[in-house]
C-alpha cells in the first residue's frame, strides 16, 4: 500500500483505488432516494420539498404520503437484474407532531409494496391488500400546553428472485424510542408474487402513518427520509 502512494496526486488516487480493489475493500453501494437513483453514499434526505421528499400531512387521520402534485409518493426499486437474489432494505423515518391539548391519539406506521410488470412504473394505491408490514398501534396521551413530537422509523429487509417470482422479507420498527416487541421480526404480509427483477422497476414501495382515536385536526405527520439500500 505504501508503494501505491508514490507519484502525482492523480496517480496516487488511482493507485490507492487499485490497491483497495485488489484487497476486496472497494464497494459500490446502491441507494434509491425517493424517486431518484444515486450511486453515492447518501443515506438521508430532507429539506427539499417537491424534489426528494413528500410534504407533511396535516389532519386527524394521517395517511399515505403524497408528492406535491397529490400523487402517491413512491420509491422505485432498480431493475435490470440489479437486485436479483440480492438482500436489500427499504427504510423510512419521520415524526408526528401532536399539538397541545387534552386527548389520546393512536399511531400506526406502515409500508406498502407491489410488483411491476414490464413497461415502466404504473400508478397504484397503498391499501390493506398490499401492506407489507406495520407497527403495533401505540397510544399517546397529550395533556399539556406544548406540542409533543413522536419520532418513528420503519424498515423491511427483503430478498427475492425472478425464478420463484416471490419477494420475502422481515419487518422492524421503533416509535418514540420504544421497541415494537410484537411485530419486530414479523414475516412480510401480502408478499408480492410474479416479481421479475429484469423489469424497470420490478417493485414499488410507499409508506404512511395512520392516526386514530382522539387525534386532532392540527396533527402533523412528516416523512424525513425514504430509501432503499443494497450491499
């Protein structure tokens, strides 16, 4: 490695890259951020509404995140065989703002997904029939004069192949730094079938947060990042 450092800065960089590659250290991670692809180690997004993030949802019921035009905010998996028999994780995070008042609200975070036929991405609607996993319903009692912010994080570890056409996965989530002891590690529900990883895209994903019970109309649900990561 020391010999590789000799020469001009450009030569040094090339030599170091070659040395790392020879040692099997160099990796090229795949990341899907929102609806765009980046071959660079960017793991989080946010602060750019209308581009890589979804606008917050204001209301007593929450819902599935939408883009600024009102269409479902989807994450498209890469096709062309890039995820064929490759383990990958789709993850999302955000927060819920429970305004001041006296009430109890429930919160459920969910991820949805569908297989896509050849010909490109098509519109679909997140629903119970394509829900891949969700958090246990948690109750939050608000009895103060200041808003309470509840952070949430969800992830689904997945793997599939075009021969079986099946996508399989395991769910995990944490809400307000409380581990979900009921659903963490649960097998994917409504597992997509007929998956062909040669399609572009082979899969689409969406996320949402549903509020219930006594949640108030000024509650805010925010998606801060939504991405796919493959080793």
